[in-house]
C-alpha cells in the first residue's frame, strides 16, 4: 500500500461539515426545534442547513479485528447543499427563529420573509 496516498485528516474533517459561501457569515440562528440552522452573510444572503447529518460519525466507525482500534472513516459524499437565497438587503439582514422549524428574515424593503421547513 502506498503510504503517501493516505490523506492526513483532522478531527474536524471527520466530524464537521463545511460549505463555501460568497461572503463571511454575520449571524446564525437555530430553529426552535433545533432541526435547522440559518446563516446570514455580510452580502445580505441567507443559507439554511439541516442539523441532522446524512452521514453521521456513528455510521462511519470501524473497529479493526486484529488490534481492536477504533477509527472513523472519511465521508463518502459531500454534505447536503445549503438552501440559499438571493441578497435580501445590504449587509447583514435581521434573522429570527419562527415557530418550530422556521425562520423569519428581514428584507431591504422592511418586510419579513418566512421560511418554514417542509423537508430538509
């Protein structure tokens, strides 16, 4: 086996999920039922992600038969993509959790947009 082909993964790589966004995250809110999280960007956009991991670490644990060593294998797929909006205003927009699994987001026109979870 070619040892140089093995990538050095960090604990963050094995446990966390990450996404690229066009601007820095300004604020975040979890839904009231903790099933989703919404991020506002400095560019006025909003991104929403499910809290539940489609490939949680518990499903990727492996115990070697000879030594009994426990390892977590890397993810096989990329995390589910974020639900994103176009810019709703200039800079950071107001964000609040709404009812069980929804969010309310302020717009540049002074109105509120409501996002209610149907299926993530």
